[in-house]
């Protein structure tokens, strides 16, 4: 079959590669002039900048894909210290206990005695099947209280998806938590049981991985396997309508001019706002226009390089999250050169500060110079950063991560209904199947399987 794959992010590239392996003729169509979506690595003067995701958690599916692409020699795992995590409390970095370590949870200075009692009492909760969805904030307050929401969960939400716990849906944004409450009642007990099961099976904790040349190595490898003839850049798909012989006619425009093609199947792995603009079907209507309402808050990534002697903190971890109550300009900072080797020149360190998100969108949109000055101020106070950085890189994602807020099922049903009404048209990607890179890889593979 001849298959059009719309979108050159990790989902679209994975789908295209899997379809190619299954013997289909693939045409990947991407609206921008580059592949990889939010995955963007830049090498400048000895610095390796991750402008988007900084790492991914390895799963059997991701490991299998790396092997298929010959990326094994490129793969690197996070340094041992990267398992440490910090949260800012009263202007200081405090180590975060692992969720499976009850002793650490009970002894941590991050929580009051009352919150620690709530954590232990939560172990006695019974399984619960809810009548309807709830926000992450509501569920956490019910299980653990407001303090844990403010000091632990909201900062974590910011780090994962730049979201607002008061609006995010548990059922759609965190289905594992939703299912754990349904199955065991206690979220702490579910975490302990999962950790115990992994140990009994002899399974190590999931590895945090990247590549020597950065995460961009993944989309580059996928594109290289597909070959340039299979890829069309700078072409924004405008309509998907019925063609001759029961096929689909896909029309696009762009700097290279208008074009069209005839395909047996169409796989769409583009962001929600792109789906909202598509004219679909015989009538040429924007049947997914409601997806324009999906929130994508802006996020800025500020990568700063310092001499090692300019930073007072040992940087012995993955990084630090910053609760909104700390009144800082950043949501968190990643100790980039501590997580993976080769991110900074010898004798230097690299830090990636993240700003914006659903709670502080205006900060992400500040002019580059102003934002970098604010970030420097926070790093001076929190990490003892002295003097000006020797290297700076700024990336603004005006529409970053889709927010699976309460009511998101309406968008998911719209996608399902569109597929039912238009057989041979399939949807995947972060508007539907999760926001992480492993989610996108799984989504791409699943799309290819559905075609085949």
C-alpha cells in the first residue's frame, strides 16, 4: 500500500519507519523545514544543547527501536548521581526521597509531621472506582493533603508537562495513577508493590538514556533509514479528501508550491492545532476544529554554561524542581552536564533552566535578554552561580506540551469519531497517546500496525 504519514516528529517518523519495514510505500510530509518535532539538539563550541527533551526513559519498545536503527553504540545512560532529585524549599535545594523509600518519605524535611502522618495513613485506603474524572490536585489533596500537592506534586507536574494540577485530568494525563487507585486504593502501596515486583523479577529500574550526539540522533537515524525520496519538508497539508478508486487525496501547500498525492491510507501524527486546521472528507470541513481548544502553554529553555568554579552547588543529581510558592522565574533546572557526558567542555558545567508553563506563561514569552537575566538571578540564589555564564542559548516553544485537562475525553472522542467516519484515516501522536518520547514511539509503532 501507499501510505501518507503527516508529521515528522518522533511519532510520524516511527510510524513511517515501521510501515517501510512492513513493505509499504511511504511518503512522510512535514510542514517545517526540519524533522524531530520537539527533539532538537545543537552542538556549539563544545556545548551540546538539548532545546527540547533532555532524556528518555528506556523501555523494551525503545530499546528494540534503537537496535533496529543501529543506535546501540551511540546510546548512553545517565550518570549514577542523576538518580538524585532536588526540590527547592525556602530558597535551598533539598533532596527528594524516592517514592518507594518509606523511610525517606517519613524523615524528609520537605514535609511537616502532619503530612507524614497522612502518607502513612494513605496506605490503608481501599480500592475506589470513581463515578467521573477528577483533577490531579483534587486527587492528591484527598489522598495526601494540600502540602504535598504544593511542595511535591505541582512542581513535578511542571517538570513533566508544564501543567496546572488544578486542571489536569488524572484519567487522561496520568492513567497509571487512575488505574492504581481503582486497583489498590493506596497510591503509596501501589508504588511499593510495583517496586517489589520488579525486584522479584530481577528487573533493574528503568534507565534514563540519550545518545552521544544528543536525542537528535534518533530522528536523524529514522530519517536516514527512510531516505530523502520518502520525505517532503516545508509542506503543510491542507486537506484530506476522497480520491479515485477508494483512495485518499492529500493536498498541501508551502514554500515549494502546492502539491497533492493519492494514497491508500493516511496516518496523521501532527499536533492538535494542526489537526484542527485540516479539511477532511468529501465536504472539506474542519471536523476536528474543536482541537484548537487544547491548551499548549509556552515554555522557554535556557541553556547556560559556566566554568565549574563559578557554581557553588555540587550538582550531584538530575536537577531541581521549584514550587510556585518559591516565587522564582524558573520551574526547574536540569544539571545537564551531570546527567550525561559530553554536554560541556572540560572544566565547565551546563545547566538547563525551564520557564513558563501553564502557571507562568508570561515569563516564557519575555525577551531573551530579560529572561536570561532572571534565570541567572535564580541560579545565583539557588546554586551559588557567580558571575556571568560563558555560554548562553535560548529556545522558546510558543506552543509546547498539550495539556490533557479535565474534559479531554471530548477531544479523544472527536478523533475516534473521525476515524469511524473516514476509514483509512488514522490519528496518533501527543494529541492522543501521551506526551513522552516513549509514548510517541509506541504511538508510531501502533499506527503502523493498524495500517498493516
